[in-house]
C-alpha cells in the first residue's frame, strides 16, 4: 500500500496474493512456464520439484526427498504431455487429482502406463514413473506420503484458483516495466511458502539465461523476511551469478543465526561474500554484534602512563615520568552497536571503509512522503479484477469479519507531530523548528477578534 501507488505511475503493478480472502490477486500457473521442448522440459520440472521439496538437513537421509522429487517430476511431465488433458487444465490441481486418486488409484494409474497410456507420453515420463509401479508397497507408501505432504498446501481453494492460469509473464521482467508484489501474511507462510519458492526459482532461472541485452533494464529483487520463505535450492549459487546479469538481489533477514538454521553457516558465508553491500539497521544477537564490530575494523589510540614519586621529609622533590604507547581498539564495540540509536545504520561496502549513516524515514522526508500511500489508478486495479463469472462462489470462509475494519492510519505520525521533518528531527536528536507565524497589524487583529465575537 505504501509504494504501489507511486510505482503505478511508471510501471505495471502486479499483486500476487493467492490467499486473499476477496480473491483480489493476479494469477500464476507454474506449469505455464515449463518448456514445450522435450529436451528442456525435464530440466524445468526438476527445478520445480527441487523448489517444492527442499533437501533435508545434512544429518538426515535425502533418499525419500529424492524419490519424492522424481515421482512429482514424472506426474507433472505426464500432465504436460498427455492428450487427454486440455491445455487449460495443465496445472497443479490436475497433478493433485492424479496423486490423490480422484479418478483412479495412483497405483492403477502407474500400471496403465505400460499399456493404455504408453503411447501418450515420452520415454522420459515412462522411465521416470514405471519404476514406482514395481516398487514394494511399504517403500512406495513412504515416498508417496512425502509427495502428498509437499503438495498439501495446494489443496486450498484459493491457491487452486490463483494457480489455475497466469495473468503475468515472469520471463518479461527485464523487457517490461513491472512491479511484482508477493503479498502474504506471516501466518500464511506455511501454506504459501512452497508456491513462492517455485515462483522465485523460476524467475531466477529465466533471469540467469542471458546477459543484459540492448533495451533491457535491471531488475531489483527484494526478499523481505528471507528466512521465513523456507529453503530456496541453489539460491546461494544464483545470488553470485544474477548480479552480473543485471539482477541484484537484496535479502532482508532478522539475524545471521536465522539464516544459518536453514542454509547452514557455509551457505550464509557464500551469500555474504557475494554481497556488494551489507547494511545493518541494528543487532541484538551476540554473534551478530561481534561480527559487525569485527567488520567495521579497529582504530589506534595513544595512551599515556604517568608515574610520579611522592615527596618525603628528606627529599622535597618528586619525579614525574610519562610513557606513551599506542593501543588498538574496535572502532565500535559490540555494546556500542547494541545501544546504537535507531536513526543510525552501519553500511559495509565491499572493498571500502565502513560508513555510519543516518537513516532517512519516508514519513519525515518531504519528497518521499508525497509518494507514499498514493491511490492506485483505476487501470492498475482493473488488472486484478476477478476473471471468473460473477455467479462463482467465493472461497470459504465467506462470512463477514468479526472484528470491524478500523480507519487507516500512518504509523509513526500523530496529530501533534504532523509538521514535515519533525519525526526525523526528533529521531536524530535535532531540535524541532518552531512553526512560523505571521504577525498581523493591530488594526487587522482587532477586526478579526470583533468578527469572532
């Protein structure tokens, strides 16, 4: 809401919110971006399976995940190739119907690939799925449960509708000016995480196919709450490559430890080494404080040691000796970083000295505040209108909200501090300028007072 209105003045605004209760969302079908070339199709499907079923931690057995990926890849390949499936039905909903046995049990479907469906699909699909038809029941049930668990979020009615077709093309982000918003609430992350992982993975793959061409522009990818998106396969490799392809990525995380829990310390260090700039808006974790302090560097200080001898009864003189030595200390200690003012930010550019900067809050900036919370034009809102028939039922639940919707407000601004720059001045410790008042002549002032009476 804060930035979409301004961005709509120079780009197309696309809001992908598959769990929106009113169905006000763009549409994205991952199957629409699978190559029709059989030589490339299996690569695209494997990448999609890797996004849906990330590898377990290093101390866990990856066997079930690998087989679950292959089973999903084979069924998705069948959906793309079979002439029995209409083009508009090549989606995750059809894959779920096959896996859940909506028309026939999954084992009967796999067995039919030997005879009735054999000539409908490619050798890749057959060689991928036929081994599961001969697999022991106990072994098959284990990996089958893994596939169903990974695809369970897509059983939601809203997600099925949002992934039934595509209303925007992620392949044209370099050639067209598009502002794509992935809109979700924190409690929806468990359900929407796999879908967003697929979208981000496909987008990164398309962005890394070629170097910037004439007429193409850079694409900035902002991933807020990056650690909550789950594990993105090969994101560390892509982060090192996409920067050279005109696609810089900005990761926002709460702490370095939260990244280690998902990607491990080695992958996190790869991300940091590939970063051109590191920005710290504050830290509380002990490891983070120590890391920032070490990265900022040290400074040299001269310390004087003064030694004096006490005068005595027989010796009325005293001696004084001064020894100077150079000591090194952190430019900012961990405790100084922890107590750093909220208006300050530490910037670590690659190959340059650290910068202690002052943050610019949009609500305290005259130009930025004009661009915030602008109303979306009608043409931008029209692109998100529901394409389904008016008689279609709303996704459940369709009951009204128990809590009434309150008036909109802007965080950080109160009626007593609406003067431009007042909030920002207070945050950096600068005195607020008094409001200029024009003095009226005595005659005019008396006339106004008489009018009020």
